[in-house]
């Protein structure tokens, strides 16, 4: 894979096929993110780490075990879901042991990642899209970066929509909270859609 | 309301076509209700430390069966769901933890089974609504048989009186349209809810 292809693939994964805004994966953390961009960043990092780890582990498992013995059609879902659960628990435990002085906040999100569409979604996309292992790693890392960017944008938008504007303008009552977050997400998705022409 | 919307990712992703939205609604509601029922039954007999892992295994099993059944009964539907079909497992787990652990209720109580049934009904209605709105507004047509855009499509543009022409707003079948429809629907519910309170 030459350099240009890597750049194009990661640009597509970060912006055009953004995990949250184009593929609807990882919506739960996206809409419940706090107003602090720093904690949005930490969740983004945790998700990215887990996406790379799960792609790197599930890709060979699928290729050399499931496909080899013709089990992929029936057992892929069950094996992936259960292994992602174990991987999240295992990685959380390892990181806690190896880097005990890293911020406590990062670890508090780890159990939640077991139920993250983003982590499993990345593994399914990689396996079904017939990626090779290098593409899989590039894809999962840049998708994680795209997810982090979307999280930071959303947390900054929340800060603005929750506060009164300079001229006293406020979010209407009916739109407060989740509805206005969805509308902002729609606008972000629209702007990402506009970048589609670049890679043609 | 708020906790229901969170597991809607697969519905938003496939609801650009009404019939796949409806299919996803049925599949998601069915898997949620069956897996929540089985998990509640099993949980009572398990020690605390094993509960998380066992519920993941049960949910993964239920979704695998649903997936295999759909693959044989409706192969077109199954392939149009793509990766969102296996991801139902994650959604069931999210609903399960949000609905049951989140409230700290006794397992298997009428209260928690009612909540799960309500969630199932909500998913079903939301997916019909999202699918219809998005396809009618975005394509001006309703797909009756898969694949989308084929012979079995009811073209609403032909029903307009002669001389009148409306072009559909393509934004509704883009991902942005999914967020937009969900946001407007949520605002509508919030408005009614606030009025009543």
C-alpha cells in the first residue's frame, strides 16, 4: 500500500465515512458527551485504542479460524460479540496494571466500551470489506480519530447550545437537550457529506 | 424517552428506505424482547460476578439465531442490513443495561418486563415513522419490494395532479436526514411532554 493510498483511506475514514456522522456508529457516547471537550477527547482515545485492539485481534481470528473452518456465516456474530467483551475487559485490566498513574477518568469509561457499536462495528466493516491487515489497522485508527473529532465538536456545540447567546437568544424549550444535539449532528453530517467530491 | 433513543443507531442507518426501516424495527424489537426475557430468567440463578458475561453470551446467541433465520427467509432484507444486523447484539445489550440495571429494579418483576415491552413497541413505531418520512420526503416514492428502486416501487410523484411538480429533498435519504428526522420528532415529543407537565 503506497503512501497516497494510505492518506486517501484515512481521509475517507476520518471525514467522509465518519463513524458517527455517516455510519451512525457510537451514537450513545456522542449524544451523552459532557460539555467538557477534554473528557470528550479522553473517551475518543479510549474508543480508538479499543478499535485498533479489537481489529488487530478479531481480524486474524476471523481469517484463520472462522473462515478456515467455514464457520464465519453462523458463528461470526457470536464469536465477535463475546471476544470484544473479553478484549475490552482484558485491555482495561492490562492498562490499569501497566499505567497506573494515567488518568483515572480513562479507566472509568472502559467497562462502557463493551457495549459500544463503534468497537464492534469497526471489526465487522474490516472483515466484510475484505481489507488486508495493514488496511484494517489504518482504517480502525483513522476511524477512531474521526470519532474523536466528532466527539470534540459535539461537546463544544453543547456548550454553546446550553448557554444563552450574546443577544439573550436561547434554545427553544422543545429543542433543549437531545433534540438540538440531533439537529446539530444533522448539520455536521451534511457538511461531511459535502467532502465526498474530494476523493473521486 | 431519552434512554430509548440511544439504541436507535441501526434504525437510523437503514431507514432511508421505508421497508428496510420497518424490517429493522421488527428484528430489533423481537431480539430485544426475547433476549431480555431469557437474560432475566437466567440472571436469578447466577452469582453476581458472572451476570455480565452470561448476558452477553445469551444476547449474542439470540442475535445469531435471528440472523440465520433472516438470511434464509428474507435474503434481500438481510443483505441490505449489512453490518447493522450483527450490531443488534450491541443494541440489545445497551437497552438491557439501560432499562434493567439502570433502574435497580427486582429482576423479572412486572415493572421491568413492561419497560422492555414498551421499548420494543417504541422501536417498532419509531422505525416505521422514520422510514416513511425519509423515503417519501427524500425520494418521493415508497419501496414495496426489495431491492430499492426496482419494479415494486410506488412512485408518489405520479399521483400529483398534472401541471404540479415537486422535487424530493434528497437530504432526507442522506445520513443527515436521519439525524434531522430524529431531532424533529424528539422536539415534538418534548414539546407535548412539557405542555402536559
